[in-house]
């Protein structure tokens, strides 16, 4: 099976990976625990590799990389759902619903690709 993303899905994946890399860099800079810093640094390197693949559109992912992407998308989906629960603005809620729907379509593709490997 060949995994193909639309331009919007690639852009969404890029933004999520970019955001997560930024969050990992922030966590690394804020911790003094050497073991945690090492763990976070290895996670950041792995995600930066995925980000580079998305940027260059070399979308041949290993099964481990697909699992990592799926986990990241699930985490982001949960964050969006939590934000939707906490919002009281109708327009903000609709925006979050649209983002969740787009994320679900992307996650479905990744999960299907994981199942095929």
C-alpha cells in the first residue's frame, strides 16, 4: 500500500511535528535531569527526522515511524478535544471541530498504513 497525503494533510502533519519538536526543545532546556534530557533529546532527533522527511516529501516511513506518527497524532487529537471541551465560544468550537475532523482523516490514513505493514 502506498501512503498518500493531500497537501492540507502534509501541512497539518508538518505543523504538528514542528510544534512537538519545539515543545521537546523547551522541555530539554528546562530540565536538569541528565537521563530525562537524554530521553527527550532522542525523541526530538527522531521527530526532526520525520519532519525532514515531510519537508522533502520523502514519505517512505518505517513501521516504527508510522507508529510514532500515529501516537503523536492521537496526542494532538486529545489536546484538541480537551480544548473544545473547555471553550465556550461557538466560533472557536467550530474551528476546533474542523481541525479535529481534518486530524481524524489524517490519523485514519496513518493507522490504515500501520495495519498494512
